[in-house]
C-alpha cells in the first residue's frame, strides 16, 4: 500500500495525544511533573511548537488531565469508556481510528495523523517535525522514531538462559556486529489517514524512521523511568 500519492496541496496534520487516567505502573502517570509541567502538558506543548502540526487533540477520560491540557492551545475531548482501559489488543490503534472518524464526522479534514504519547517527554520537537515530513514529503505511508541498540540479548528457558542475537563462542566488538537492533521508543508516530483507517494499524505500507538518541528515548512506564526522565531534564536544563 502507498497512500502518500493521494496527498496533494496543503496537508492537514493532526496530532492526537491519548491520556487516559488509569495507570498501573504509576498511578496518575499523565499528571506527573517533569521540570514543573505534567506529562500531558509537555506533549501538548511539544505538539503546539511543531512546525508541521496544524491541529492538536488531547483526549482523556480524566477531568484533571483535561484541565491540565486546557492550559495549552489545543482541543480537549472526552474519551469513551470503551477506550478507558489499557488491556485492549491494538487498543491505541482502535482509539486512533475512532478519534479520526469522530473528528471527520464533525467537519475536520484529516490527512496525516501524529500519535504523541505523554510518556515520551524528552523527545525533541525537531524529531516530531522530521517524522511528519517522512510522510508528508518523504513518500512514506507511516514513520516512527527509533534508537539504535547494540546490547547482547538473552531469553529465559525455564531455569536457564540462552542468547538470542549472538554466539558467545564468536563474540566480537559490539560496534562491529551486524545484528545491532533498532528500538521503537514510542516517542513519535506519523501515518496517513488512509493507512490508519484502511488497515486499523498505525504502522504499515512503506515505513520510514527518524533516529533519536537513547538518552532522549525514555518511555515513562515505571517509577524508575520517571526518575530518570526527571534527572535528564534537570541536568539538561530542559524547559517546555
């Protein structure tokens, strides 16, 4: 599938920020602050600063999260109960499909969708713009941010472990190995509206990528992740 060919003239780019209230790893996660700003506010601020995004929607089932998002120049919407849980297979993709159809039913014209999780607070705004341009200018149907990883990986097999990406008997310098992998950091996703609605998946067709540093790829899913993101932001003097 290549849906990019249908994009012509001005392309309407919509950022969607899903911010549900429930979280098992960190209760109230999307309201936790880094450098004085809640995670949902950081994502909203980054989307507003983007040169490529035309419209920003924050969607949440939590009134406190919606209030925090309203401090930014974004549209705030209530999330239906069926999307308020985090245990649905392909749940976010189904939510994105619903959100785009809802916007279009109310008169919006959506060409490209950008998914920004509040849990990726350290992403540079430039990474958002570059990822969007992979779709609007680069000929890709979808794109995402990644970071390179060269660790030796193992898996458990009962009480023992086994390597998955290298042979311990033929160990070379990691920088010379040919198995270095790229890790999906959940910072930025961009896709054509047609790809999303036709396949029900945010990634597909010709997929492009933008490399981010591992330092900026913290995905806040646990208290340790939050502490690390706060430390990095403090050391860098990050402001929103």
